[in-house]
C-alpha cells in the first residue's frame, strides 16, 4: 500500500490515485489544486497516465515512489561495461580474464546490493 500524506501537493507532482476498486492504485500527475473544500482539506484534479482527468481528495492520493534502480537496456549496459573495461590497463585486463584460452575484454557480471541497503550499489 502506498504512503499517504496530508501535505498539500504541488502542480506536476507524481502521485498514485486509489481508484473505485480497493487497492487499485493508478499513476498520474497533479494537474490542478482546488481551493479548500472543507477546513484544511483540498481537492485535486489529477491527470492519469491514460489521459483522463479525475477529481480526488487527499485521502485517495499517495506519493509515487521513484524506481530504486534505473532500467538500462541490455545493449546500453554492455556498451557501458566495455567503456569501463577499455580504461583498464593490460595487466588489469589480464587479471580479470576468465580462463587461459579467453582473449579480449570480458564483460563482468554486475550485481546490485541496492535493494537490501536502500540505494543502488554496483560492483564491477
């Protein structure tokens, strides 16, 4: 369940909206903030990713968490690995080569401990 908050949302802020079905959260952006409908309560017009506009109160809004790690296309990931490995000295390449019959630059396995620690942490 997303985190809810009573703070006043800003225009353009990314949020998730609880739709009519319980636990059905859809992403959107704050399009307009309406004046206080009740004491200390605001209504929002949210533009959903589908393009429709919905009017909701703060009890149906939640902060949209950013993705923990950016999703990198496989070809860009391999290109970046080769760029990093091209900076290595010949001795470093030789140390990191896997097996005696292998030649050229080896793409190393990259693992991330970011999810366990709360932040991306890549090891090459």
